[in-house]
């Protein structure tokens, strides 16, 4: 029987701990932990993520604020906004929603975020720390999607030590930090990507596949070893011939699920974990100020 790695029970258990931790910080600081999201332009997917963040923040007792900037804002203006938030003692965590418009260098903006307020784990300092963690220790600060995947694997008791993990996708948001986290927990890690010449040869030997490419149905049943754990980070929207809208991952779920040992559904798998890790890191950042 394939185990379906649903986020719901993990999130239910996280609700208890996040709510308690946020309440503790609120009692100490005399205010709720505060997350500020900077949203530039009007990317529709980003707008949905930001709305979900706001809703979940309220549920667990985190104050979430969104600063909206016009799509034509200059890089200097975004830098100035982030610097202002860095200096504001009422702000515990800052994220700048990606992607950013072309006139803005995302690296410059990300690295303007103060280390203590970097709840996305995208800065150079956070990246360096992630790659230099002591062996077998658990990353506590880092990019939220791979952290959420680790939390999902831990909740379902999937041990990664000694396993062959193949990550498909080499982004700074998912693929690369995922590699660091799995490696640190004892997996043997391969990162495959769009220039990998024989993707199937790589994935066929994998005990764990993490697909993060944004290409629908990239991972098909013939590429998967029976019993493998399949983590699908894809969020691909498409409209079928009948005009019906769908959200699917990077994995051909209908054909892969029957042979997998465990698989994340889309939606309801990796996606909802990300925002919970963001709130966890925001509460932790606030707790450090309170200490
Ligand atoms: N865009 C897609 N995922 C993320 C994320 O985790 N953080 C930020 N800031 N932007 C994103």
C-alpha cells in the first residue's frame, strides 16, 4: 500500500506547537510575532501565496503584514524599504516574495535583509550556515519549502540516512537547499536538472525523488523504482480541453502512485508545509528578540 504523504495531519500537529510558541512570545514581548511580506507587482500566483500566508498567520497568532509595491518600482526603492524594515523593532521577520520584476536584482534585495530577520533563509549568511551544519544535525533555519519537506518526511517516519536521494531541479529556493538538508541527514544526493543527459538513469536508482522543476508529468512511472518515496514540489496550473482548470505537480501521479512506497499529493502535500515553516521561523526570530 502506498503511503500518501498528506500535509493535513502534520499541519494539525504543528498548529498546536506554533500557537503555543506564538502565545509564549506574545506574553513576553507584549505583542504578537510580526512577519512583513514585501510583494512587488501583481504576479497572480504570488498574490495567492501571500493570501494563504496571511490566513495561516492569523490562525496561529502571528501578525502578518503585506507591503505592496508597484511593478515598476526601482531597485533602490525596494532596498530602502527593506532597510526601513530591518531597523523597525516591531518587525521580526521579513520576506520579499519572488519572483521580482526584471529591473530588480533579487540577490541584492535578499542580501539586504538583516540576518536576524531572514525567515526565508535565502541570504548568503543563511546559505553558508546551511552548508556548514554539523553532520547529522537538523537545519533549523533555511528555505521554507525544503524545511517543510524534511518535516513531512520526519512526521511519516521516513529515514533518509543511507538512502539514494535524487533531486530534480537546481533552484536556490528548493533544489540546492534540499540537497544540503538531505546530505546533512545522511542521504547520498544527486541533483539532476534540465541539462542532465539521462534523467531516467538517475531517477531509477533513487530511493527518494524530489521533483521541483515546474514541468507537468516530467516524472513518469518508468523512471521510478518500486517502493520509492516521491516528493512532488510542482505547482503547475493548466486548463484541459474541456476548459476545466487543474493544479498538478511534476509527477504523473495516477501512474506513479501505485508503484511508489510513499508519495505527496498535489495539492495538499508539500505546498501547505512551506507557509507553516515560514511562520515557525518568524516565531523563532521573535523569540530570539524576546530572550
Ligand atoms: N516564491 C516561491 N517560493 C517562495 C518562498 O519560499 N519565498 C519567497 N520569498 N518567495 C517565493
